[in-house]
C-alpha cells in the first residue's frame, strides 16, 4: 500500500484496539437467540455482497421471526426467498442472491434445530471456539472459515479467531506476515496457517487476535480510502 508504512499502520491499529476492547466491555455483543440468528444470517448474506445491503437483508429476515422461532418450517426456504426478493429498507435496493441464500439459511436452521435445538445451545455445547467454527464450516452452507469466525466474534463467543478478509490479508502482506500477492486461503489448513501468524503477531502487540483484526479492518479501509482520494 503506497504512502503508508508498516510501522505507521501498525501504530494506528494499536491505538484503536483499546477502544474496541472498551466497546466490548460495555456490551457491544449480545447472545440472545434472536441476535445470534441476526449475526449468523448477516454473515451468510454478506458473501459477495456489500455489508450494508447484507445487514438490511438480515434485518428483513429477522422481522419475520422465521429463524429464531423454535420450530423449523417445512417451507422455510420459500418463505425466506420471498422476503429476500423484496426491495430492502424502503430504498428500492434488492438482494443479489435471494434463492441461493434462502436455501442456505433454511438448511442451517434445520441442522441447528435437529442437532442442538437453538444457536444458544450450539454455542453452549461447543465451548471450544475452534470446535464451534469447525461445525459451522462443515454443516452450515454459506459459512467458510472467515464468515464462521466473524459470526463467533460478533456474537461475543470468542475473540481468539481471526477474520482474514482482504483488508487483513493486505495488512499481513504489508507487515511481512504473509508473502505479497499470495492467493487467498482456499482451505481450512491454509486459513489456519495465516491465522496462526496473525495470532502470534497479536500476542506480540498485546491484544486478542479477534480484537486486532477488527482494528486492522478499520484502519486499512480508511487508509485505502485516503489512498484512493490521492490518486
């Protein structure tokens, strides 16, 4: 990233981390069943979609109550598809992949209900964050390691998993934690290798890796916007 040194970026990241820790301490993350389903659906819906649009779509699904109610409806996929087909939040914007994501969310709801009953129970029974992420990656279609890690962090379940999005990977290249222009990690094994590098870096800086990569996401987005404005 031209115009920004690894030292200056890392300094900015470390300056933000305490603010994120304070936000968490003040209760930024909640774990009621409804909020858990909102977070999970937002992670599924954000794949290849801008997060603000995915957030609006998750809120539309949330209003229906279909995901957090106790039973799994037999026609859930069709019901969710109908919701995602509609203009969102009164803006006229439409979600890009209504049918595919509706099917994924319906399958996740069915599997969670069959095996655990609720998402709350899932997180209670799978107390180890790695085990929880593995279950989500294996049984929740639409959730890769990045999205599953994001769900577990945003729900307040664990801050010991890394969300390796493009901003964090760019930071890793800038700071030498990862080879420049490396391909995105396509396997869980590759993801874990990069995550271990980030976790060691976070430990050296004195923060949990889930806090550090959150701060990195903020700083790298701002740096990218400033760089674009200069161009």
